[in-house]
């Protein structure tokens, strides 16, 4: 990792991580309080994650409309 961050290309790629998806996961964990899944099984977890994503999108739409 240190070698990657020493190169110009590596720093550019790592810099993109901040602006794409990772902040959303941090907000879901800290602001929305979603730390772990309540259900077991892949299909149930996928359904629960879909609800979390839906809640995030509705929250985001409400903020952007104001």
C-alpha cells in the first residue's frame, strides 16, 4: 500500500475513494446507526440491505429538495 501511495497513479486512485461510495457507508453506519444485520440468510440480508439503501435514498431526496 505504501508503494501504491508513493506513485502518482496510486494516489489518484486512492483519492477517488473519498468521493464515490465510502462516505455513504460511513453515514449509514454513524448517522443512521446501522451496524449489523438483524436477519440471517443471503436473501433476507439482501432484503434488509435494500431497505437500508431505500432509507438512505429517501433521506437524501428529502435533504436535496429543501
